[in-house]
C-alpha cells in the first residue's frame, strides 16, 4: 500500500483538527494542504517508525509550528489573506499548547503518549496541559446556546453537558423552521446543530438561515463526519462525531467560544 493510500482515511479528521485548532476552515485547510505538500516534496522525511496517522499529525504540527504567516501568506505561500485574514492567521498561531493537548486527546482521541509525541513534550506534561485548558474553560464567559437536535435522548444529553459547563440553553429545536424561529426569538451566542432533522430538513440549511441574520459560532454534530469533510463544498469549522464523549463536546464548545471571544470587537 502506498503512503498516500495509508494517509487518505485520516485526512478528513486532520482537516477537522486543523479547523478546530485555527478556528477557521480556510486557514485549517491551508495548513493541511501545506502538510501534504511537504510530504509529497520529501516523502523520505515522513516518520517511518510510527503509525501513519501519528506521522501525518506530527508532520502537520511541524508545519504549524514553523509556518511563516506574519505577512499574511497562507502556509505554503499560496497567496495573500488580506487584513482580516492576517489577523485570523496570527490568532491561529497563538492557540495555547494547553488547548492543543486538549483537542488532541478529547477531539481526536489520541492517548497522552501520542499527544506528547505530536506536540513535542513529555507524556506527563500532557496531563498538566489538559488540566490548564480545563481550568481556562471554567473561566470562559458563559454563552447562550441553541441546540438543534431531533433525537430527544441526544438532545437531553447535550443540554446537560452545556448546562454543566455553566452555559444557558435558549432552546432545543427539532426542525429547520423551529431552529430559525428560536434563533430570532432568543439570539444565541453559540449553535450546536445535528445534520439530519425530524422533518427530513437539513441542520446545515437551518444554520445557513441563522447565519444570514446572526454572526454566531456553530458546532455541527454528525455520525458521518467524513461526509462533511470531503473538500468539495463549504464545510464546518467545528465538528463533533456521534457517538460523542462529554470531553469532546466540552473541548469543541470551548474552542469555538475561544475564537469567538478573541475575534469579537472591543466594547
């Protein structure tokens, strides 16, 4: 099996991680593209003594830590990002190491040892970094959250997680029209959305309707993340895979709010 064939199944999830890490589909994908270009240019440098997935993420982190985007260039030198892009690109570089450790272990499911290998620290340090990230989460400003989910048990589970984090749930919608109506009635500061809704309407369409009226971060929840990470259409920045772990939801919510707060205009 070729290296490309070994890496292909892991690319959708690297895209997910890169977007969560940078807070942007555009910049996350740029880092993934630069990672693949580096592998193609120097396949002999690809880690040979580890699992291909670990090698892929390790190469990504090497690009992440060294990419020169201070002048507004995308990783790999693929063009100017413009003033807003420069700000977002610089922000992406300061995602704390603690959050990297949290995303790798909670969102991507790596062990502490694997996460340590990927970010270049001791395994014992990963626990400390994750604890720091969780402490930071506790200090985050509380958000008003709209949940779009048609499965009652799953909706209750998500609502419990959201409330346990100290956030307020403005409503639980099960259809596209209901979601839009609830957003208009109580504008949320975060949306958690399933893809397939009760009346066969689309959670993606519901989110598009909401984003046409409000600027709000969105986390999509789906049992088939690879269907939304094909690279052939607009795709989500934050994505949770069903069945999910509490820590995964917690990490995704925290990261979405982290970037939303960091990019919000000063009062």
